[in-house]
C-alpha cells in the first residue's frame, strides 16, 4: 500500500500547482542532487519576438520574412511563432510542400519548387547551403537566437543563406530567485540548451548559473543527462519543449513546465502547473519532507 505520507504529499503538491504522477516521482524528487534546466521556455519566458533581420547581399526583408513564415507556420516552436507574427501583414504566405520539422535545428520545405530552410548553422550545413561570411559571423557572435533563412535560386539547386533573423525572449521574472532557491537546497544547477553559446552564457549570467552546455540537439540532451548519471549524479531535468521530451524521460526525474508542450508533460514525472521555475524547488522540498516522514 502507498504510505499515507505520500498521498498527503501528492495532495499538498496538487494544491500548490505541482502535479506529481506517483510515489516514484516523490522518491526521485527527494533524492536528486543535480538539476538540469532547458533555456527557452523554461528559464526564459519562451515568448519570442523578432528583434532584427540582417539581410545578405541583394535580399529583400519582406520576401525573407514571408518565406521564413511560410516554413515556420508548420512549427509550434516559440521561434516559429515569433517569425510568423513578424511576417503577418495580412498578405497570403507562399505554399510549402514537403514540410519537415527538425527538432532542435529548424524547419525545411519546398517553396515555389525550390529547397528552403529556416534554422541554425547546423541545419544550413546539413542542407548543403552556401552561407555568406557576413551571415555566418552574425550567427556565431550573436547574443540572441539566430535563424538563418535560405532558399535555392532554382529548382534542383542547393539553397543559399539569404538572411539572419534575430529573435529573443526575456528571462522569467522569478528565474533568478528560483535558481538561488535550488542552490540553497544543495543542488548543482546546469543550463542545457540547443541554442548557441553566446545566448546561453548571457542567460546563465543573468540568473547566476555557472555550468552551461550549449548547442546540443535533442539527442545530445539525452547524452548529457546520461553522462551526468554515469558520473554518479541523480539528475532532474526541467523542460518545456518537444526537443526536451527524450531528456525528460531519461532523467531520474522529469519536470515539465505547465505552459509547455504536451510531449514534455507526457514524458515527465511532475508538471509545474503554475509555469514557474520556483515550483521546482517546492517539489524537491515537499518530496524530501515526505521521505523523511516515511523513514
Ligand atoms: P532550447 O534547448 O533552448 O529550448 P531548441 O532545442 O528548441 O532550444 O532549439 C535549438 C536551436 O535550434 C534554436 O536556437 C534554433 O537555432 C534552432 N531551431 C529550433 N527550432 C527552430 C525553428 N522552428 N525555426 C528555426 N530554428 C529553430
Ligand atoms: Mg525549451
């Protein structure tokens, strides 16, 4: 039978907007020593806006935004929403065939019979795209998230990068406080993101995280969790995205942000209904109390 303390703990959690799937989740939450945080939508709000469009030679801003938005309208990613909103001037977007979402990398499809993509430098390389030096430099050095947009000059040709769209969101108001709270519980905190090193460092500095792992794919996130586990750590992962689902399932404890995707919630042991990182610390504190009572 489930000890009463666990039932009470689960009930207390629910009252505070912490949905705990079962006794094992409380066990895990009470024992973790390391918390890995996704960046976008977890430490930051995930409500992104377009800050700037850096055009390559001969590119037209409206055309860049329209093609990017056409591709991104097939994605639910916060980056995609920002680009679709920025292009929304009432005009119809070009049709996309063969749409593909590459989780943690970007989106691809065929527009007007030509290969097109919107995503990071890795996606551009994977599409065999030529990226002019000025745009590559923007992508490397930016402290905001960069989406390279490119398309082929004609059907059957490889795409060329045409512009870099700079998007960003802001750190959640209570993230710094929440992370201080996690550290006060004796937990090591790691920032793990698919975004670039520059953006990741800037966010980490703002919230007081020292350990940053940037530029990792969704599979890379799983590898990083495993690596920490193999070094003897008991790891909680907090995330919101489709790109976090596998890592959330791999971690000893998966914690989903309530404002995130269904995929993240399904893969997790705990959901933070309040959509605030401070609830992660509350979940650990509550679970430790429950375990102390049982023992
Ligand atoms: P995070 O780990 O911070 O939540 P993601 O793994 O979702 O970030 O994305 C990592 C990177 O992949 C983004 O910074 C972006 O460069 C690229 N990316 C992901 N999805 C998209 C998309 N829909 N459009 C363009 N780029 C994308
Ligand atoms: Mg995310």
